[in-house]
C-alpha cells in the first residue's frame, strides 16, 4: 500500500536539487581521478626485495602516490565543487523566495 506524501515538493525542491548537484560533482570528481590513475603513465615501481623493510616502504609510497592519490584528490575536489554548487543553489532559492 502506498502512503500519500503530505509534504510539498516545492518546499523540499531546493534541498533535493542541492543534494543532487553535490552528489553528481563528487561522483564526477572521483571518476576523473580514477581515469587519471588508469591512463596516466607512471614509471615502473622501484625494484624491491620484499624481505627488506626499507625497500617495502618505498614500494608502498610509490603505489599510494601513483594509484591512490588521483582518485582521492578527484573525490576531494568533487566534494568541494559540490559543496560550492549546493551552497549556490540554496542562495539562489533564498534570493527568489525573499524577493
């Protein structure tokens, strides 16, 4: 059984639009970061004998910078852009409703 919605869509539209833009920007930033990680050419990892701890830290640092950093940076950039867009949506709706 469907329950009828008792709240007005016009009342929640600004939050829905802001939420959608925030999520879309975060997703786009993450996808861009993944694409950079996949298609960006990086040098070969340093040769390493896994029995040496010092060599292992160099290898882990290389993997983190080469493969993990671009998606994380893209996600953070997308989150910042999404927050800015969501704030702009809320300001635009506030200007329309006040005027």
